[in-house]
C-alpha cells in the first residue's frame, strides 16, 4: 500500500487522510457511561455482585435487605467511573493544547497561522528555531545554504544530541519565495511506527526541476514531536498527520495494569465461586428433597400443594444469596483503600526525596504497589537512568604522560596546567584537536559567554574542557574556525569534514592552518579506529594501556591524532572524496572507503577520558536488587561499547572470569541466527554453573531475532539473567518487555526519556526518573522517582510491605466472609435446609462494613521485618516474587482456618444455647460475638508489629462491636431489642465466648508456634534474629558487604586472570574499547572481581518448590 | 556538582528543604515509623499462655459442671402414651379429630429435692421454628400497634381469612402450641404461675397493650391454639413465648413456674390436653420440670468443653516444654538462612 501526497494541493488529499488532530482519549461525552459501565462489568467480580444485587430484589428469596449489596455496589462503581472520567478529561486537555498550537502553513499560496489540528497531508509547514514539529514532514527547505537543519529527537528516542537532516536534492537551491508555490507528489508507504525508516520518492512538477524521481530517506524527514534547533527556519510537506504519524503509531493506548496479585485474587475468587456454586447446588438439591419429603409433613410450614413453575429454583437461589457473602464485596473497597495508602506512603517517603531538586517520589498509579514486591526483571535505560547524563572530561594521557590520575580531574592537574602554560607542543596540539575537531557550534550570548551547541555530549565535554585549559573555541563563521589560545587568536579553515559513523567510529577534519598555510588532518575516535592507523614506528602501547585503565574506571575514551597533509596529497584525495560524496549507490560505504585512504599514518597524541558519571548508589542498588533475585536488562539507544562499560562499572555484569558476556551480532539474518544459536548453546551449558552469563545484542540483530527467531530469543531471555541491548528503538524496548511478559515474568521498566515511554507503558510496572531529559517518562510512568537508587527502597521496602499487607488483607477478607458463610451453611442443616439466615440483615451488613474491616485496614502499618533487615537481606524478597504469601496453598490454610472456626463457633453456640435458651436472636448474637472475638485474635496473631493504631483498631473494634449492638439493642423498633443487654448479663454468654476464643485460637497458636520454632521460614528466622537482638550483628558480618567497584585502586588493574575459555562462546568483552583487538582474541583482563554472593536461579528454583 | 558536595549540601539543607512545600510532610505515621512492639513466639511466652489457659479453664469447667449437675430436671415424653391404643394406627387422624376428648394423665416422680421456682417447659423435637417460611411469617408492626392491624405483609399464607386481615397474622401465631397441663401433688392442685413467663421487653414493647386478636383461627385450616379475643396481645404470654422463635429444631418453651419446692419421692400427676399435632412429622413432645442454676438449665456441655480445652492446653504446654528441652533450637540462627549456607543458591 502506498500513499501519494500531493504537495501544496489544497483539495485532493483532504478527504483521503485524517487531519492532524491528536486524540488520546478513551471516551467521549456520549459514550462515557455505556463504555465505562461495559468496562467495569467486564470484570467478573462486578458481574457477580450485580447479579447478586438483582437477585436480592426478589423478596421471596432474599435473606437480607437488598440495600446491603446495592449501596456498596453503586458506591464502588461511582468511584471508579469518576476516576476514569477525571483522567480522560486531563488527556483531553493535553490533547487540546497540542491541537490548538498555532503553526505557519501555506494555504492557497499564502503563509497563514493556523491551528496544528488543521494541518492536512500535503500542506507545507514552516518551522522556526525551537519550534516543535507538529506532524511528520518531508523537508523541502531550510535556512541553511547547504540545506541542512538540526533537530532534537529526545522526545522520540531519548537521544539528546542534535541530529542533522537535509533537504532532498531535488529541492536544493529553490528560492524561498518559490517554496510557497512548489508542487509535486511524494510516494510514501502507509503509516508505520518505524522511526528509522522512510523509503519514499518525490517528484516535483514543472516548472520545478522535473528530471527524475528523487529518493527520500529518513534523513529528509522531521518527525512529530522533534524540535528544530540551531536552524533559523525550515519547511516541509506534511506526509503523516494526527494519530498516523510515526510517533502516533507507536503510541499505544496504555492498558490498565492489573497486578499479579489482583490476578491471583481473581483466580482465588473464581475458585471460591466454583465452591460456592457446588455448595449451592448441593444444598439446593438437599433443600428440595427435604421440602418434598419432610416439609410437606410439617403442617405448620403450610407448603402449598402446588407451587409456581420456578418452585424448584427458589431454594437454590436462596442459598445462592445466602452464600453470596462468601465473596466479600468489601474486598475491592478495602483493597482500593489500602492501595491508595501504599501509594501515599511512597509519596510521603522522606528517604526517597531527591534532595538536589527536592522532588519527592510519586506514585501515579495507585493500584499496583504489590507488583513492586514481585518484580523479577528490571529493564533499565542507561543514559540518565543509571548515569547522570552529564559528560565531564576527567583524565587524559598525552604522549604517554597521564594527567588527572592523582586527583581524578585533569583540569586541576598542576602538571597539565604547567604544560599548557609552558606551551608544550604536544599538549597544545592535543588541546587544539579537543577544541576544534568536532561539529560543535559556538555561540556568544549577550553577556559574552560562549555557549556550545554540540551534537554529542562527548564533544561538548571536550570543547568545554579545552576552553578551561585556555584553548577557547569561540567562533565559527562559515568554514573559518577561530580559537583563542592564551590571548592568541588562531584561525583554521575547514576544508573537509569526515563525519562520524558508527562503523568508522571516528571523525576527522581536514583543515588549513591560516597561520602558516599547512594542511592538517585532525582525527578523534575510538581506540580501535585510531591506534591501528598510527604512523609506523610510533609506539601505541602507552595508549592501549591508558585506554584500558580508563575503561576500567568506566570512563569513555577517545583517541586523538593528527598528521600534516601534503598539498598534492590533499588535492588528489579531495577529488576522490567529492566523487564519493556524489555517488548514488552505496554512498556511505564509498565515502568510508575514501576516508580510510587519508586517515592513516597518524601521529597519535593521546587519549581523553570522559566520565558519564553514574548516579549515586547505582552499583549498590543493582547489587542489592540482584541479590534479591531480580534480573536486570539494560536497554539503551547508546553504543555497545559504552553500554558494556557502564554495565561493568555498575555491577550490571560481572567481569570475567565470574561473568561471561556473549554477543549476538551479525549484519544478515543468517549471521544473526548462527550467533543466536551459539549463544543459546553456551547459555544452556553454563546455566548450571554459578556464573553470571549475560548476552549483548544490538538493535539490528535484535530486529532479526525478534521477527524471525522469536522462539529461540525467548528461550535465551528465560535463560539469561542479564542482558544488554544496545541501539534499540523505543518499540524494540517495548517488544522486549512484551517477550518477558509473555513468559510470565513480572517486569519493571525504568527510564527517563521519551524513548522509554513505550517500554514503561508496556511493562507491568513503569518507573520514570524525573531527570534531565524532561518529565515525559515520569509522566507516563506508574511511579516517578528522582534517582535510580530509590528503586531499592521502592521495591524492597514499599513493594515488599505492600505485597505482604495485601496478601494478608485479601486472604483475611476471604477468611472472615467464609467464616460467617460456613456458619450459615451449618445452620441451614438444622433449619430444614430451607435457607434461613441465622444472622439478621443489620449484623450481616455491619459484619463486613464495621466489625471486620477496621482491624484489617490497619494492617497497612504492619511490618514483618524492619526496613534495615530487609535491605540487609534482600534475598527475602523472593517470598514475594515467588508469591509465597498468597497462593492457593496459603489460601487453603485460611480456608481451613475459617472452616475450623466456623465449626467451633457453631457447635459451641448451639450446644451452649440449647433447649430453653435456643432463642433465635440470642443464638445468632452468640455466634456473631464468637466470630468477632475470633477475628480480633486472628488479626492480633497475624500482626507482626503492634503500633498504637493497631491496638486501637483491634481492641477498639471489639469494644465497638458491643457499643454498636448495645445501641441496636436499645432501639425498641429493631429486631435485636434488649438482646445484647440480656446476653451480657448471662454468665453463660461470657463463658461460651471465652470457650470459642480459646478453642479456636489455641490450635492455631500451637501450629504457628511449632512452625515458627521448628520449621521457620526465612522471614521467621530474620524476625527472630531481629527481635532477639544479638544475632543480627553476626548476620551482618556473615553477609558479604558490597563495596563500591568503581573507584578501585588503579594498581590492581594489571592483575591478569587465568582464562577459562570455552570454544562455544565468543568473548564479546574483547570487543570493547579497552581490549586490543576483536580478531586477535587476546585475554581480556578485568580487575579482581568482588566476592559477591550472587544467586543465579535463586528465584527460579524456589519457585518450582 | 560533585557527589561529595551534593551529599554535603543535601544533609545541610535537609532541614531547610523540609520546609519546602514540595517535600512531603514528615511524621512518624507517613514515614511508617510509629513505635511498635514486635512480639515473637518465644517458647517461654507460648508455654505460659497455654499454662495460663489451662489454669483458668479447668476450674471454670469444674464449676460449670457442678452447676449443671446441681440442676434437677424431670423430662417426660408423652406424645406416644397419650394416644389411646385404639388410635395408635392413625395418630394423625386422632389428633386432627376435634370432637375427641384428648385428655391424658401422666405421673412424674421427683427423684431429688427440687427448689422453687421450678420451671415447667414443654419441649418439642423435630419442630422447625427456624424454617425459612416459618421464621419470617409474622408482622411486628401489627403486633405492636393497634392502628396497623391491617398490615399483614410477610404473613402469607396466614395473612387473611375470609377476606379480612388476621391479628396476629402469620404462621407462627397460627401454629401456637395448645397442649395444656394441670399439675397436682397428692391430689392437691399445684398452681402453675403463668404470669411473667415471657420477656418483659416483649410485653412492654413488642406486643401492644391495646392490640386484640381479630379474625384469628377463622380460616379453613385451624392451626394451633385459639386466643381469647378480649385479652390484649401483651397479656397473651403463651403467644409471646411461642413467638420467640427457637433457633434449633429441638427446643423448650416456658409453660409456667411452680413456685413451690418439690420433695424427693413426690409423685406428681399431670392432666394434660394432648391437642398439638406433632404426629404428622413424628415430632416428640416432652414435659420438662427443671430448677435453674447460675448457668441456666441442666447442660453439661460447657463444663465438659472447658475441661477438654483446659486439659488440651495443659497437654500442649507440657509437650512444648518437653520438646523445648529435648530438642532446643536457637532462634534466629543465621545458619538457617539458605543464602548464608549456600551462596550458590538454593
């Protein structure tokens, strides 16, 4: 399918394609109520409650007042509908803002200011500097004479550097005025979400140059949500608009997230529902049989001889209503309440406030805190998430002399400063390259300060550093670069720019020194792209060492080199270069080849080391979380080498020999397949070894792997605890999340940029870092935190507590409803299986609303272990990950407990209150009191830490129960008039209650004690250790203490490790800049690894138990 | 900004920053730092709890059992013997035949001295007052308020007779128990006090002083007892007692009180009118004379249950003590943590 865009044709394409209205809304005013109701009723629980509520309207079968179900039901629905409406209204407002932004568009040959939503496909849109691009455009004009313009794509892929875009050759040189009248056709594919590809053709109509079809690539486009930078103006033709832009296509509608716990609760609810149906059917049949055999003889019941047609249904339906409390309607309300509180605790947490910017953490999604405790995979962005995204020049090595090793900052190194002031030629040349061998554009602000606009942060850091060392690059006018060195102004004329590509891994400038007319070649690049081309005779060993040393410190290295060109050499080469640049086929390859011809025989000057500083506490955080059994994947748009560097420096992967890094690469499908198979094989072999095996894959290979070898890749994903994916697009990030999710892993995605948004939305939990790249990720995320290190607290403290608390709360909710339901069922056996409710409506309603919900709500304050203990023993998290506290078997325990308690309460009530005391209301109140007392003790027993609030809630609730019942007993109109007063005066009442409590609780206490002491779980052991004081100290010393890896003493770096080589894997680490050569396969040495207690397969194995 | 300076400035201005509105308000509650007591199940605590329970429960159990044993009770089943042998083949026909005189004489022997007041109960077995159709078949408003005499909702099928509302309506009232007993000792009449057998609260508030039976037992099927139309419901104590429905199919209802001691060896003859039909559902009818103790009537259940629970707790306490000494176990031993034992994982 193709789309034909007629440029500047106001009529034809209007109807064909949508306008530029962006809409993220879920509802409209009209469809809100039906759609929202429909969505709410797609939840099984809601359908169930609606059915029950409807059945209760039928007074023949209802045991209680229908209001007891309708009230809560309507309340719940209203709350969630209001919330939805509020969210949607905000989406509407932000859409509206984007849609009504004014842009310049050519209409009927005149430039007009219109709203962004009125842009149509084919319109010519004019942008000024710093404008946001309103839709996907094909460039046709720019203020730059060479047709270039710069854009910032941070919102799309998160890369903050500026990218160059160029107008297509066909439009080159068209006069500004004529651009208004340009006509033509663009043939482009139907909208897709691939932001790297745009294969289209353009043909201009006469009178414009109409020779050939001009091919268009992504280089000729500017996409929606990018910003125009460093370019006065640009204009382009709208090709994709509205929700059909590349960004719009990749913007998935975020699905409401359901925690694993909710799913489990739903599952258990389903099981209870089945159980309920069985009970109802059994009792229904028994009731009908009893009715036919016995009740006909019970003359006082006066059954009519012939009932209505639905007679057989009445008793089962009565039981259905009687048993409907088995599924507690209160569970949703209480869960929503406590979840809100969990979220508030995160918002309030004083230890998760970023002190630099004083931004507190924020839980946008209040519903998924429990999932935090069950995270198994963390997918993290690199730049800005793990690192500060602040590049700083730290060290350098010039002609074999190391600067900055002592104090960690070359700019403050006295020796370097001295060398600069004394004008050492090598150093000056080094600084010159730092200052001008780049594509940085200096601008002077009004105050006279020089600001640099750089495409890459590294270049920016180098130029800034050079300026601090008195080599100030202060002006670029046309091809003339002006540098001030010690008040001396030097001028250079740029002759050629040999651009950086990821294949060449270097960039060079050919320029003429205006002082003496010499032609120079200045190069900078990765070590493997520079050092092999050193002039014969130059010793590069020094530089190799320097690079290795810097890389071990996690610094990004660049090698700087230069040489002088002879006039004729340059002339000759220049011709070839021009020719290569104008080829149509394989241009990039040809250019690279030509560049190669001049970039040799270099005089290597030195190595620069730039630090992209890790955020505080990143290695410790990753270490702790990995100990907790969480697997880390790094997904970055950055280069492979940088990614591996950072991964090493933040404990992400262990250095050899403890760790092993396998690479999946290849340019073709076949290569990728082979590589993938090889890695998979290695993984299978090493999976039994206690070794950290990680794999690295880049965007290209990932594309093949995801599209063609998904199964193999999925297996790899399961086997591998760690992975590094470089050069990945936002949608690939999301796909990776999808793969892990499809294997039933709970994923957490953390990122800071717009390119992480999709991954964040896709993952079970999205965490955004409210950082330098703006707030996009933070806004799309479920949680936003200020710093990566807060993740530890978020997961281990908040996630874990939330999980534990919800586990208790949900099971307890079922326990209490089952308890009262079992009593009702037992009672039906002594009431002629007729469906009589032992308890009256007031008691039943108050039971769920007051008596049992208050004590359990304060369980949100319960802490089984102190925060310090959890942080110290992160392994304890696996109880949450493996779902040890809420699963069918724990639930069976609670089920059994409620059955047992029901039997205790029922038997004691009917035996103690037999014969002359068997008055209905009294027996009912005795049974109810028994339930309440047992509840209080069950909550007390399951509470691990009692704060004053818990005591108040538990015992106050018990007192409240009596208060409420005394009030009802004082009302003559109520059915319970005087009952509670009578009971409280009877010794037999109190004796029965104490009997129930003791008989119900002592076996549970005995079992709990036995388990706690003789079959303790890890949690119990830690509790014992923590509360008995003493042993916790020894625990701390047993635990290997994580030490910061990064600032290791340099001297240990040269220790070589014996290599254990497995022929199956390809040692990818040698590919990183600190190793010498890929092909040589020399041993790759890392510093001695820390004694880390890593737990491969920890969670996996335990889960299988 | 370097990390050290950031940290230093961070701690320095933390108090200042706390005042910043963007920052959360600090309190022990919001930080989840409320002081808490964290008890754990140490052997000493658990064993003491069990011992304490047994120490409390055994004496209480003994006391309850004694109280129950002190109560003297005479139970006499009469539904079978009060059918004349000639009618034993079709008891239902006999009981439903209103023209037959159903007087029946039984004698009770007092085995033990009975102190007044002696409660006279009738006990019905297999009678489901708690049946779903039965238990709700009443209208409390009508019983309380004479102006609501025609409100009969919930009383079906005994709401109307001959097109007029029944007062008191419903199955419960309609099936009012109608056996009567006359007691005599040594041919001397024993007065049975039938005043004050119902709950005072019922007489005062549930059954109206000016609500009189109307149109009662006028329907096609006669259920149980008839009511005197001239006596207000608040004084129809048999009805009030009957309408306190029982939760169990076996129940006793107070018939009256004998306010006189009965001596050991006394023979009490009862002249009863065997009117009430329990034969169609083979329910038993029993006459019960009983004294009361502080726990009520004769019921060994609580005493036995208390002794059982107390004994069980004692046993558990002993068992745990023995296990504790035989197989001591250090709490919180870090070697139980598998990750300390085996760093390789599980």
